[in-house]
C-alpha cells in the first residue's frame, strides 16, 4: 500500500513539474521576505524553512503566537535537532499564494521586533 502510494506520488511529480516549481518558488519567496525582515535562517533550498531564535522557550511562544496570526510553524530544539539549534520551522506549501504573505508579514515583523527576535 505504501509503495503504491509512493509510486503514485512520484508519477504526479513527474507529470506535473509545475507543482514542484510553485512549491519552491513559494519557499524562496518566504525565505527572501523573512531574511529581509532580519530573521536568521538556516541556509538551503527546500520547502521547510528553519528560522533560528536561539531560545527554546521563546521559540515555543513565538510559534504559538504565529499560529494565532495564521502562520503554522513548528518550534524545535534539542534533541529533535542538533544541540544549539532553537527556533521554528515553516513548511511552505504549494497552495499558499505569495500574496497571502503580504498581509501576514507586517504583524509578524511587529511581533518579532516587540519580542526582540529581530
């Protein structure tokens, strides 16, 4: 069953490369906007964008507040990630339009500045 589902998923990706392109375009957009605001990001080109906060408790609180603002993120800290990594990760989605971020970035920016994150 799992192998059949995996094969079907691979077929979809091969037949519709625009799905993957849109996903990575969205991830690049999110990464660019977050970096421009002053967030520390883990380098890379993937759909999950880790944002470093260097405080596990702050990461939990920040993730909760971001969810209230309509942005789903997951806080992380050791032992889930290497020692010294504390922050949150946003999983970019193909269906989230870049225009959606235009309204979310100003409150996110205010929150981060008020909490001393950036």
